[in-house]
C-alpha cells in the first residue's frame, strides 16, 4: 500500500525506531520520528504534517491543539491505552479524528509487576544495596517467606492481571482476585473474593485495574493500607492516581509495609523521562519516596517497554490511521 500521509511521531526511543520503520513497510506513511515528547516548546515540529502520533506525557492540551489545527493537522493518534494527555472536549470541538490502542502484550506489564514483586518479597533490592556498600552480613530483614507459602492479591483481572496471576500461581502461590467484572478465564488461576478479604489476606497486592477518577481515585489510601498485612508489599504498574503516595510513604516508613514497587506515579509527568543529575525532583512526594530506597522501588513507566508491546502499539496505531483514511468507522476511535 502506498500512502503519502505525512505523520510526525513523538517520543520514539532509539530502540523503537527500527520497529517504526519495519512496520511502516506495510503502510507507506511519510514518517518523521522524534525522540522528544510533544511540548509547547516544540509544537512547531508538527508543521507540514497531516497526522500526529503521541504517547503518554505528550502535551495535547488546548494550546497545542489550536496550533495543530493552525498547521492543518487532521489526525491525532495516541499509541497508548489511556488518553488523559489529550483534551478530548477541545479536540472533538476542533474536529480532529482520533484513535487509541485498546491493548497490547499483557505479558509486558505483568512481567514487570511479578519481577518487582518477587524481588521485594525476597528482599533482593535490599541485599543488592547492602552489597553495593560492601556489607555482606545477613540480618533479620533478609528473612523471607517462600512465594509458594504466600498469598497474592490481584486487583483488576483483565488480560494483564490474569497473566500476573498465572505467573504467581505457577510458583505455587495462592492467588486472590478482585474485579467489578469477574472473568471465567481468570477463575482458572485465581479465587475471587471481596476487596476487604483480598486486602487483609494478601502478602502482596498488585494493581492491574484501569483508573476511573469518579470510581477509584486513591483506591489505595490510608484506610486501605492500614488493612494490609504487616510486612506485606504493594505493586502499582497500572495507573498513578490509583494510589495516594503520601499514604504509601507513611505505610512504608512506619514499617507497616515491607516495601512498594511503583512503575507509575500520580504526578509522573513532572518526573519521568528526565535526568535530575542526582538533584531533587520538582515533586515533593517523589523525593520522599526516593528516601525510602531500597524498600521503595520506582521505575519510569516502563511496563510496556518491551519488543512485543511496542510492536503492538505501533502496528495498531498504523492500522487505526489506515482505517480512518479509508472512510470506514475505526473501532478504536476516541
């Protein structure tokens, strides 16, 4: 297929560039691949294009949308599941045709959650930090319960949550699940319980639910954390606003929680994908959490940073634009 549509793609890392180029052989778009994220400062780089492809933390708010309209851009594609980085009301008002990625390799995020969770349960980050300071003594904090003797709680039993449940169940753990919509597929690897039971019985809780502001903003709060078992672990590789980070900080600092693994933060746009060269970040709670390393581990929203997930996100986005250009109704339209 030959297509002369010019599309600028933001946030394209060097490792992703070959996938963008290889997959485009089936579509023929005229691509501009930029490593930087879209901001108010670089919006002029969108000039001369028909379409814009963005990712999370790109600025698609009113000021930039007005500039895009001025430049004659008609198509706004996001290669992400979430699209809260786009001012949807303004974008619809300005007539942009938009689409998103409804899902990608569920193994990508689940693998990160399981790896981070197991490392915290077995105190690997703690021991690595001690070793880094040439301290090889064994202390009481290193003592661990085997995963096969542990109970894992999965909140959100969609494709990602089920893959995480499979991994932990495969290691012999008892896996509990909570979701407003129960899945027969999920029941093959976990046991559904009410939320309170899951919170109170789990040695580790891993969040895999979508964020819906009106329903689960700060789902993990002081009350939630207070009900968790002493010495348990929290993993959030889903969405930042699901957890009240001040409450998480207090729970870990007090010793009530053994640790927390966070691939997402509520205010991650101020912190992630930037290098502060050892200086404090602009976000106070992030700085406080960093003080609790190695009991709090923060990764920069890289759950989907794998070969398969990136391929899925690019290919689905290319296909979304192809369908829109054909005049058909795009099933992934926003």
